[in-house]
């Protein structure tokens, strides 16, 4: 299990706000050396605290949350399949078992995506929440 201290959290917060921020800039903001930042980020990557660096796009198109109810024995299989296709997938307890966040160009594209999820073996039902901008 990774140990994350206050300095690591400060680095993570800065990277969350701007993943392109240089090690030198982070070091300047936190009043430590660039080498310290480089080593800490490397450690956070090796320990899996940081999975990857990514890009957040402008809000264009349609964003949807697809809530999925599964057959209990199929839940993990469905999760594994969906995690290969979607970056944001969450497990829940309660009415729904899984939730995926999907970004599509159009509402029609989102509907097709949901139809594909519904057709998966073990999916009992879905609900879709569309974010209004």
C-alpha cells in the first residue's frame, strides 16, 4: 500500500489542477527542490497512486452517467469488460452496481452506447443521466 504524505498530496493537488505543470514550477510553489518533486512523482507513479496523466477537454457534445444494474454473478465480468472501454467506471452498492461516465458527440451516439451496454450478458437494466450544460 502506498504511503502518501502531506507533501505528496500537495503535489497531487497541483497536478490535478494542471497535469502539464513542470517539476520546477511545482518545486517553486512548494518551496522544495526540483529533484525532490521528480523523485516523489516517480514514486507516486511506481506505487500506482498516479495512474496516468490525461487531458480534460472542453465540454462539447453530451456527457452521460450510465447507471447499470447487473446480475450479481456477472458483475465483475461486466466491470472488467467495461473498464477496457471506459476510463471512468465506478462500483456502487444499492440500486445500481456500476456507473460509467461517457462522453459522446451526440445524444444519438450516447443512446447507441447505452444500447450496447444493455445488450451485455448479465446487465439487468440501465438508467442514463444526461448532463445539461
